[in-house]
């Protein structure tokens, strides 16, 4: 039987207010998720009700903020709904207003830009240094600024410019020049210098490059106003131009806006409202949760509110949450497939984990039978293969081929699916321990079992056969070990158990997803092999036809490389790593080209294609199987003698073959990843072709598949190499994933912890850090961690630099060979010879490239860095290299100075190939070593800190004991270090203190005896003086009566004699009391096992004989009650207590006596109903001579205490003013056959 809480919801009296507020926020999230008049009405209704309920409490600061946030959210929803209704009903008017407003704003923006640009070029004339020129450019908000000399050479420059500067800048006499490039559009400001030179400033108006778009004016304007401007050359506008920007010398460019539709405008309005409401909702939820703490609303409901908001909110697709909510990543596989993606499912499971952790952190609960624990454990074990099946079936191949093992979201989802049943099993587990199970060996055994299973899982994978999801049940062994550890209840143990379960589950999920990733790569490799060579590909045919149609549709608005690029992107070819060569023709002469393949065009087919194009009509697609240069070709007539072609050669590789293809491709690499390499080799004339069926064989690098594919020249061998990382790298990556997932799954635990408990834990941690041991441990941790981090950084940077250096040296060698042939061969053939895309810089300006489209597209900088040019000019170096990022991909730009003073440059990709793969492996290994180093640093810091502070703690504890009066403390004096000297000195000090205290005690005892006898003499004199006074008065009265011969002398004598006798009796009683108090306890007289009930009965019989009017409530016990005492002393104790009770009740009573017995004690309880004793006097009731009455010696209770303690018992007194006093005498019970010493 185990404790298990089945909690009842406890709601505060104000909890319904909190529920109304939470419902209003959920309604806001529902409207953002699905905006409509119905959801807007729900927001307004719930918001108004909640505001009305909370408004009376508006005086509180938290309430005011929450009400304001909710009112703002409801107002925003209402305003957006009105705008949406206006868009739907009067779109033409809305569109006209938007265009007019955008046009006015764009005019103001352009006027301000012209003013800044003109001022910048004038200020640049007087700039003498690069620093001054850069400051001028930054103040004007320009992208590039350059100063040219009289001879056209570049003197000073600042900023960056995409592509080569137009040659017309040197010849034009216009102050403004607009250049419409293929991917970039610039506005130039030109002014002459007094020395005959020119100053040129450039502003990027628009760009199609992903990494340049945020810097363009069009992108910034669209983000602010919602309408994206379109810039075009006057007379040939691209898009619907509405006006021209003109100067006194004519039109500079045409300006229009992208065609606005009601759907686009609606989406932009909702996006802005979503961003505004996100900030409002975050602020409002913070205030709402603060109110929850005050109104005692259920914590699980608060966590549920947060989960609902996270799941309902429509996150942008570019955010991690939005990407996780995509059905392309994960979709629940249960038929019919519901629209449940990874993000809401993970949020729901995280909320369930928080609820379970909150429940398990409480101690009290209802008992459940052990069968429930067994059933829960079986369900948890079955959840492993079921959860694995859900994860494998729901995850897509695209997700597995993307980030490692599906990314963090999928791995977190897997941990929650697999770990939650085991967390529930832990919460209801039995307390039966396994034989010999302990933390010392069970926890390492669970860790070793986890790693062994992970390695076995990955080692069992084959391309044709992978471990089934049923094998996931093997992970029940380490999880069962975690469950069977000797746990205790409490929040800390619940959190520790959840982290251990998540740690094991992370290894299981990581292994499962790794197997799924390898399966996906094998399937992708098989699909890619099926498309190599000249095999038919219907999807490629579809994309090529779309390219021809897009080229025809855009022929009137675009030209040159821009036409090819726009058609390439619009057709969908940009989404596929397809080697294609796009060409724009005029007759049989190429006018523009976009080479995404390094295969040359067949010159003999150009006239044939031109003849087809000149006939006009729809695009024509042809498939060829006999030419090594062409597999597919599409020809699209564009009107007149213009036509466009797209040629796809037979695919012999699986990744992009040119730098331009990698730059323009959205991934910059093969979609199947760098772990799979595809290649095709032609078969020899006597060599038999490879088998048509795919066969996988293990090699030193992984798995290799061979398949026969048809080529133009016959059969070829298609090879697919699927690299498999070594086991040590798999283990390192698994440790990294486990560490990362532990930090993620801690979030539900933090949500389940109460703020007070968290604050208390933080306070404890802060208190530890403030202590000497904490500060020493922290200093040691930093001391140990700093070299670890430094060594990890060095261990990572050195091999990475060597990899980059190897790539750099290789690129320099090729550039040097190209520079030697540069005067004799054109740049294009040199690039093909050295297998590099070459860029030629002359006088720091980009002048030529091995591919003309590299210049026209504006992918590279138009000039070199000033520092690099300065080094080349001063002959400091002949080579240089730098790492640049084009979009997300890093590239190595290698430079070589030619003998003629020009500079050759070549971009080398670093994110693909062996370099990228080795960098990833090295990164993972260094991160694992850094984590292990940090963990070892923490362990060493704790151990060394404890070892160094243990002597100080011992010394502090000993000093505390000495301060408390214990002088028996002795520290070990056998240490040979500095602490041994301190311990020895401390022991000497304690020894001297012990001798001093002994002497002081003797002197104190002697003084106490003197004082005690003096006090006793004073008390005796005082007590004797009281009866002597009436005796003296009586004798004097008798003397006067005798002298006066009083006739009633006999009566006077009788009366005074009686008074004298009474006072003599009083003196006798005083003498007996003082004598009894001064008599030491009879330690020489042994105790006897007396019948306490009989002694009490006898004493009451004698006492009642002289006190007829005194009522005592006493019921003798039904059986004998034996206790250790002395009979006469027990009677004296009882008489003293009865006399005190009688006097407290003015002689009437009643007084209750009872006798209680237990296994080790007998209690005699005497209770009266007198006035009681004040609380401030209770500590003094057992002191000698203390009494609450004006009469008496005050020795009764003192004598009682001395006698009872001499028997080995104790006496206690409790009193309540106005209700009475209870005195309890506790005696030792008599055990069978035992003596009092044996019982001691």
C-alpha cells in the first residue's frame, strides 16, 4: 500500500473571479487562432464580464494592470474586426486609401533619402580618412559611399555594395542614377570633386537576395506601412507603376506597389494585431497568475491556462513554435489522421507532466492497493513500443533529413510520450525493495544499461533491416531500475525521479530517431539513385514546363538574368537541387545566362532549338538519352527572335555542382544531407553493368549501394555511400542530447513548483553561497572550470583552423595556378580548369568573373576591404583569406595577388562536404568534453571545498559546544598540518577552561552554601518571629490580669494558654518543615515496588478523617498498579499535594485524583478547580519559600520535587488561571522480575 493523492479541487472564495479572467484570455487566444465575428463576440463578452467583476478591486495595483491589459486586448480585437469587415465590404475604398497613404509616405521617405544622400556626397568631398568617410555614410543611412580620383581609381570607400559598380557612374553627369539589376536595385548619388574626381553614394532600394532583403528600403517600408514598393526603370516598369520620381533633368525611376489583394491586406492586418496582442497577452497573463496566488486558485488550472495559450496561439512559421506546429514535421498517425501536430501535443503532454509533478510533490494521500502499482508498471512498459510506434509513424522523412535526429522538438515530444507513463508508475509504485538494491550500484547499472542499449540499438541497424519498435520494450529495464531505487516522498525526490526517467527516455528516443533518420537517408538515397543518369523523371518534366510558362509570362516586364532568375524561382526549380543551365537567346546568340550546372551546352543543337522557338507557341520539352550533355531541354519562345532555354544534363551527382547553385539554393546543400554521397561512373566496355536491384554492403566509411543506371554512352555504376558515424561519436551525441533535453524537461517541473518553495530553495542556495564553504566551492569551481573552458576552446579552434587552413592552402594553390595562366587564357576557362568560381578585383573594384552571372546577380561585394587592399599594396602578403556568410551558409573567400597587381578571389563553401562533416563531429566531441569537464569541475569543487572546510566546521562545532558549556570536547590532535596545531591549542584551552571551571564551581558551591545557610537562617528567624509575637502578647496580657486581680483571670488564663500552645505547635511544624527540607534524600534506603493505588487509598482514609467537609474524587484502579518508590515518602508527597489543593479551593474541593499506567511509567494526577497560578509565576512554583498565599512556609512543592526525583521520577505542574491546577507525579513502573537498577 502506498500513499497516493486523489485531490479535491480547493477553490478560494474568490476563485470564480480568476476563472472568469482566465476564460477571457482563452477567448483572446481563440480569436487570434481563428478570427471571426463569433470569436470576437466571445472575447468582448468574456472581457466585459471579467472587467465588471474585477473592477470593484481596481484599487489594487495588480488588478489595475490586469484589467488594463484585458481592456486593451478586447479593444484591439474589436478594432481589428471592424477593419476586417470594412475590407470585406468596401475593399476598393480601403485599397485606394492604402495606396494613397503609402504613396504619400513613400514620397516623404524618398525626399528624406535624397536630402541625406546629397548631403552625404557633399560631406564626403572633405573626408580625408576612411574613418571620416564611414562616419558620414552611417549618419546618412546609406549602404555604400566611395570617392574616385581623376583617373577613375578608387581612393576611399565605406560600406558594402552587392555586385560590381556600374560603369555608367564614371561617365554620367546626372546627380542621381537608378540601376535595375537582376537581384538588386540601387539608387546612386553622384557629385564631382574640385580635383576632378567623383563621389558616389548608393542606397539599396530593393533586393531579392534573402540575406540582403532586411537592409533594403522596400523591405523596411513594407514592414512599416504594409505595402511593398516596386522600383523600375522609367518607360519599362516592373509592376503597376503609379508615378515616377523625377528631378529637373527628367525621371529617375518609376515607383509602384505590389498588387494589393483583400486576402493579402487581411493577413497583414492580422499579423500586426497578432504581434500587438502577443505583448498584451504576456503582460495580462503575468498579472492573472499574480492574482491566482492571492485568490488561491488551483495551481494545475494556472498551468493549464498557460498550456492552452501556448497551444492555441498561431505562432509565425519562421519561429521555432511555428515550425514545430507544421504538419510537415509531425502528424498524429491515428486514423483518421487528426490535425494534431508536434507543438500542441508537446504542450499538452508538458502540462500533464506539470500536473503529475505537482501532485507527486505532496505527501498526504489515499492508499491504493499494490495491484494498481503493478498494473501501472505494465502499462508503462507497454507505452515504450506504443510511444515508439507513434513517433516513428508520425514523423516525416523531411523532418528526419533536416536537423539531427529530427530536431529538439521531436526529441522533446518523444521524451514526453515515453516518460510520462513511467512518471505515473513512479508516483504509484510500491515500497517493496528489491533484494540488495541500493543507490550505490543500481544507479550506475541503470546508466550502463542505458548506454549499452543505445549502442546495441544503433549497431543493429541495417539499410534493409532496422530494429522494430517492439525492441523499445528493452528500455523498460533501466527505467525499472529507476523505479525500484529507495526513493522518498518530497518535491526534490519527485524532480530527481523525473529527471532520471527523462534521461533514460532521451537515450531511447534518440536511438529510435537515429534509426529512423538512417532509414530515411537510405530511402532518399534509393530515390535519388532512381533519378540518376538518363532515367525519366516526370517531376522534372513538370518543373521545366512551368519554367517555360513563367518565362513567357514575364518576358514583357523583365529581361536578362533577372528574367531567368524570376522564372527559375516562380517555377519551383529553386526548391530542387537540380543542375540546370538557363539561357536567354536572341536568334542563336546568348544574351544572358544563369549557370547552375557546369555542363557545357551542345553547340550543334542551338540552331535546332532556335528554329523551334521562332515558330512560336507553347514551350517545347524534349528528353534525350544519347547526348552526354543533355537529358532534358525546354525551349520557350518569348516573342520576336527572343527565346529562353533550360537544359538539364544527366544527373551524375546528388549535390549542387557550382558555387552559384549552392548560393541560390535554399539549403545550399543536397536535401539528403552530407552523410549521403551519390556518384555515377561509366562502365567499361568489357565490364558487366551493376545489378539493377539495389544492394547495400558495409564498408569502412559506412554502407555502400550499387545500382546500374542507363547513361548516354551505355550503362553506368551508380554508387550511394551512406556514412555511419562511429560508436564513440554516437555516444557523445547522445550525451549532448540527454543534457539538452534535461534542461528542457525541467520546465514542467518548475511550473509545478510553488513560488514559495522555489523562493525558499533559492534562498537556501543563496545562503549556501554566502557561507565560507559556498564561497570557497564557487571559487574552486571557477578555478577548475576556467582551464576546462579554455582547453575546450583551444581543442576546438585548433582543428577547425587546421581544416580551414587546409581548404585555404588548397584554394591558394589553385588561385596561384590560375594567376600564372591569367594573361594567356580567359577567366571563364581558367575557372573551369582549376574548378573554382573566380572573381577578379582590379584597383580594389570587382571587374570580372569566371561566370558573367556572378557579376550581374550581385552576390559578392563590389570592392575589397580597405585593410586587405592596404596589405596588398604594401607587399605585406600575397595571399589572404576570410570567412564570410552568404545567408546562413559560411564561405571561405580566398584571395591571391597576381604579378600585375590584380587580386583573384574564389569562394569555397564550408557548410558542405568533408569539412562541414568534420567540423560537426569535432563540435559535438568538444561539447561533450566540455560538459564532462564542467561536471568534473563541479564534483572536484564540492569535494575539495568539503575537505578544506571540514576542519573549520569541526572547530566551529567544538567552539559552539564549549560555548554551550560542554568542556568534554576534544579535537583530534594527530593531524600533521596547520589545523593540527590549531586543534592542539584548542584542546589546551579547553583543558584550562575545565580546570578553571572546576575551581570556580567549588568556590561557587561554597559561596552558595554560605548564602543558602544565611537565607535559611533569615527564613527561620522570620518564620519563628511570627508566632513569638502573639505568644509575647498573651504573656503580657496574663501579667496585667494577674496584677489587676481580674475576677475572670481563670478564663483569661485558659484563653491565652490555648493561644500560646497553638503558636508552640506552629513553631514545631516550622521546625519539622525546615528539618525535612534540610534532610538529604535517603539514597541508602532502597526503593520498594509498592502498590500505588493502595498507598493512595490509605492516605485518603487518614486525611479524610480530619477533613470531613473536604471532597476528593478518587476511584481505585481495578488492578494493582506497582511503581518504584518509598511508602512513607509517597504518603508525604500526596499529603502535601492534597493540602495545597484544599487551600486552593478554600477547604471545599472538589479535588480529582486518578492513577494512570503505561508500559514504563505510572502517573499520579492531582487536579483542583481553584483560582490557578498566573503564567509568570509558573517557573518559580518549585523554588523553596515560594508561595502564592500569605501563610505557609513555601516548602511543600520543593519537598515534593526532591522526593520524587530521588525515586527516579519527575513532577510537572500545569495551571490555567480561573480553571485550576493539575500536578502530575510520574513514577517508574515495575517490570516483571526487575529491580530499579536493572530498569535504569
